[in-house]
C-alpha cells in the first residue's frame, strides 16, 4: 500500500514538473515573440529617461532629446566615475544635453532605475515619460517603472538589440541573455504584483479611516 501511494505521488510530481516546464517555455516563446522589432516613428512626452547598459540606448535617447523630444533627459544608472563632459562626447550630445540632461548615479539595477527616476519625476512634476532601453529589457522596465510611479504615462521607445525574427536561438549569447531576462521579468512581475496588492490594501485602509474620521466629526458637530 505504501509503495503504491509513493508511486502515485511520484507520478503527480513528475506531471506537475512537466506542466511547469512546458508553461515556462511557452511563456518564454511568447515573451520573445512579442519583443518589439523597432521603435515608434514619433513620440512626445514631458521628459525622457534612458537606462544604461548599452551605447545604442544612450545614442537613441540623446538623439531624440536633441531633436526636441521632452524638456529634460535623465540617464539613470551611470557609473560613479563617469562625468557629464565625458559622456557628452561619447553620445554626441549637443546644446540641449549641456543644459538639460541629468545623470543619475544611485541605481545599480532596473528596480533602482525606477526608484531613481520616480524621484526625478516628482521633483520636476512630470506626467509622462519616454522610456528608452533595449527591446528585450523593455517589459521588465515598464513593470518596475509603472509600480514606482503610478499615474505617470509611460511611452516605450525600445532599441532593437535582439530581434525575434532573427536566429537568436543559434547564438548562445542571445539565448543566455533572453533566458536570464525572462527569468528576471517573471520575478519582477511577481514582486510588483505583491507591491501593488499591499499598496491597494493600504489605500483602502486609509480611505476607511478617513471616512470614519469624517463621520465622527459630522456626528459630533450635529445639533
């Protein structure tokens, strides 16, 4: 009897494991297929934020900014030893870069990028942002940024560093990058879901307390 019970549990375990693996790879395939192959032709927002990690991202962001998109540019996740003058030469910045580009040095990952950018957005009172990063990095970036700054309109401007219509599965480097990014994307989605749920409960609790307080004041002032 015990052996039969163990055999059933083992079968259940392997079936569950196979289902999870199949779900993971199906999700991964959808993730890669949905990666944008190009950036939009025209964008408009209060400001631009670009995440470091590749020269193409910075070049595209600075080019957009120099063409008049946004009032200010934030480059988040800059190395502590980098200077604005040196970065200007690397990305071919112009007059707008000189006056209106800000460097953020505190972020060391995508979550940090979102937190750093949220503080910058609040300081300037912006309501919309163009987000510039690699196409494979955009889903996770949008998840982190939308959680860090709810109510801010985010316009993605993906830089196509890895294209879904190319033979990326034949390139070990691309495959490794996409698998790693997908795993981090799943983690970010799980974490942001928890944060939003907690924030929703806190908001509801505060609303309830405010309503109770208002009712008490109204009751106390009634004749």
